[in-house]
């Protein structure tokens, strides 16, 4: 789509895994009249935004890839986030999405026009809405970082950031003292180190899963007579043979 094209067959919102997969499927089906609206400056979604140390997928990367774009080059079974981000950029390039991608273009709202059977999409960029016959929402579910209401968060004077917006300029090795000082100032109790006592009737909120006790490695001992394995019964053929021999011995004297 060019900047003058205001009517498309399909408008996809989001250029993460889902949006890129949809765009690729349309391309391969020969339906080229689509556009991908992405509010950020790059594709990748989750994997563009999450860059915290150690970020990686938690399902094997060979399964966490698009069927149309298998990747034999994953460096690890649980590929690092940066590698997945590179993979998604590569998918966009292989699907030749460059001219279909509209980066830095948010969908601010969409209205269904029943009379013309089209969506009117407000991107806040152009005066006129974008018009699409079909609208595909691939906006993700974890795109908005949620900061939990942690007690004392507002008075903490150290650097604060969500793991989905990691601040790589912060040296975390220097932050432990600041955290201790903050806790002291607020007079917060030391964190419990002992688990609460359990009564017989109490049902724990999270049932404890004890590891099986480790078996002591004792020196090998001969089994006591009572613990020895019972003798295996002799096969009937051998028993009959022995009986026959005994009879013969008796007959011969
Ligand atoms: C740290 C982390 C690890 C994860 N690991 C795994 C894993 O191992 N396995 C697994 O199955 N899942 C995992 N997930 C879940 C992951 O989010 C999904 O697997 C997948 O990446 C979601 O893709 P998506 O395209 O649906 O959404 P997203 O990747 O969130 O992409 C949505 C895109 O839509 C854009 N967007 C949103 N709203 C608008 C708007 N109004 N206008 C324009 N653009 C918009 C966003 O900017 C974003 O680029 C993980 C998630 C996180 C956060």
C-alpha cells in the first residue's frame, strides 16, 4: 500500500508472531491487498519488547516457529529472545512485507460501517480513516506491561522498570544496598525466613511437595538368610529326570 491508498482488503494490527503469520498466509494465498499496522518502530512484538537478561522461549524453539518458516539454525533448544527477534525480522523479509508494513502506526480505534460493509480505522496519522474490508487484530495479550501494586513502590527512590521495558543502563549490582536502606526507612519487617507453623487440620494454600528422602549409601552387605530370594522352582522336565534317575538307582540297588 502507498500513502495514497486508503482502501485495502485486509488490515492486520500488530507485527508480532500472529500478525506476521497472517500477513505471510495472505501473501502465499495470493491476496496481496493488505496492510500491517504496527505502532512500534520494528516488527517482533513480545520479542522486540522483552530484552531482560536471560530472556528466552520456554518451549523448544523448533516448535516455537512458523510452519512456513522452519529454522534449522536455532543456537539452543530454548532460543534466546534476541535470536527469536532476528528470526521474526527474517520472516518479514522472506515474506516481502516491507511495502505492506506500516511501522509507527497505531490503531487508535475502528468502527464498523454497516452500510458499506467496511471497517473505518483511525490511526491518528492521516486525517482520513483507513478503510478495510476485513480487520485482523493481532495485538497480543502481553503487550501492555502491568505493574503490580507493590506496597511502598511510590516511595522507592531507586530505578523502577518493568521486565518488559528493561533499562540496560542500570547497574543492578549496586542496587542491593539501596533496597535494604529503603526497607529500613519504611520500618518494614524482615522477610520471614521460617515457614508458618502448620496445624494438623490446616490445609496449606500451596501443598508442599517434598522431595523423596535421599537413600543412604551403605556399604554392600550380604543379604540375611530371611531376606534371600526364594529358590526358583525347577522346570518340570528336569524334576522328572531327577525322579527317573532316583528310580533307576533304587532298581539297580
Ligand atoms: C517474556 C515472554 C516469554 C514468552 N515465551 C513464550 C514461549 O516460550 N512460548 C509461547 O508459546 N509463548 C511465549 N510467550 C507469549 C508470547 O507473547 C506469544 O507466544 C507470542 O509472541 C504473541 O505473539 P502476538 O503476535 O500474538 O503478540 P505480540 O508479540 O505481543 O505482538 C503484538 C504486536 O501488536 C502491536 N500492537 C498492539 N496494539 C496495537 C495497536 N493498537 N496498534 C498497532 N499495533 C499494536 C504491538 O506493538 C506488538 O508488536 C512469551 C511472552 C513473554 C512476554
